């Protein structure tokens, strides 16, 4: 009798794989070792790093935890600049404070910025995580976000997700218990932190005097070789490319800061001529930002068309190098002095009107 081809799939021809007790025991031991190693790693990290492993990167942990520590001391920053990588790379607090001191304004500044901290991540990491606490609110908050961060791309969403899904953000939003169970299954987080720590990449490499500038900025040396081979971007943006949800998130940040004692200023950073060519009708983009800021009474400093920075000031089309950061920080300092004087004059005029 000829057997049909499909008969090989009959139960009579299938062999059930039986797992031995030794294999099951070995699997259980392996899982137990993984769980114990994760717990032990977190216990070990508690002493040298504390809550540092909760953050999405060592640099972010250093910046945020240093700021928390300063807020409980007499050296609480008066001015905080917060934003994405353009602020992390492009702002040098020491140069900024020096200009203020020369102008008769005694204030210390701090850079609370991170790579990928675009509007959705900014709302979580700065507005909710930091500024929601009254003792952490500075006198002046300078929000520095690049225009490109308001365009939704896969790369932007990936970097934002790393921030928003971090342990510290989840805990701040109240979903730490459930979320951390999933994080526990991914042992890479804590174990990777321990490996970096033992390799010498300490959180202490960023001191309070660095104010979030030292280690990250070291990557952006004064090298403009990239500009020689830079080409005009093929993908073009305009005012319609700005994601409505991201603009609404910016407005939500402004609304949360209303009624407080923090003076808010928004800065649109400069970009290289190659990046500026990507944007069609850039004045329409600037107008859209200005309308939002005017709506919430936020002063905006738009450097989109700044021509003071040549090729030697950039490390790539959107990031200033060390020289560019110092120069831009000095310009921001001069702009802030004008801002302070205008506020003072306005206050004097208002008081004079009230006296009459």
C-alpha cells in the first residue's frame, strides 16, 4: 500500500521531545543566577552610583544628579539652560557667567541638557522630573531646542524613547512597579552600568564646576574637515514639516511653567549653512515659533540666521564645537544682559505708573 506524502505528519510519525529533569534543573539554575546577578548588581551600584543607573545615560545621570545636589546647597544655579544636543554641546556655562559678571550681574549657570531631549522627552525629563519641584526651579530657564527636533523621524523617536522609558521617568510618572518588572528581565541595564563603572567611567568625571559641559563636549573638537565634503541635504523641510503634537508639547511645557517665579526664554540655536539650506521658507518656521512664544509670554531668541559662525565653529551641520560653544555662550550672555535691563526698565516704568 502506497503511503500518502502528508501522512508523515500523523501523530504516529511525530516524536514528542522529552526534556530531561537535568535540563530543567539546569535551566532553573541559569535563571536563578541571572536574577541574582541582576539583584546583586543593583545592590553594588547603590553605593557608588546611587540612583545613577535609573537614568538613560551616564552623562544624563551626572547632569541631573549634580543639579539635584546643587539645589540643596548654597550654590543653587540661578540660570538653567535645558534642551537637546545643540544645548548640551553648544552652551558653556563658564563663558556665559563671565559675560554676566562683566556686565554687573552675579549669577551662576548650569547646563541641564541631553542628547535626544526633543520636546516629548524634554517635557518628561525637565518639566516634569525637575521643574515640578519648587525647590528645583531656577530664576531663569533658557529652553534651547533645534528646529529639526520638531520634525518627527525614526531617529528622533528612538532617542526620545530611551529617555521617556528610563527608570527615573517611569518612577516619576507612577508606573515604576510594573515597568521595573520588565526592566528586571532586561539585565543589560544594571549590568552594563556596573561594567562601565568598573572601567573607570565614573559619574564623578563631571564635577559641579563643569556644569554639564566637560566630558560630552570633549567629543566636539575644533575640526572642520567635515565641511569640505558636506553636501546639501536631499530631504527638505518647511513650516508644514513641524509636527503639531511636538509644538503642542512645547506649549504644554510653557503652560506648566505659568504662574511660577521662573523667567522663561526660548532659544533657537544657530546651524551651519548646509543645514540652513534644508529648510525652505525658514522665516515661516521662525514665525510659527514666535507666535507660540508670544501666546505664552515667552521671549524668544532666534539665531536661525546667525552668520557669525563660520565652518570652523561647527563640528557638524547642527552642533557647535568647543570654540563655537564658547562664542555662542558669550553672545547669549550679552543677549541676557539686554533682557535683564529691559525687564528692569519695564518694572521701573510700571512702578512709576502705579505711583501716579
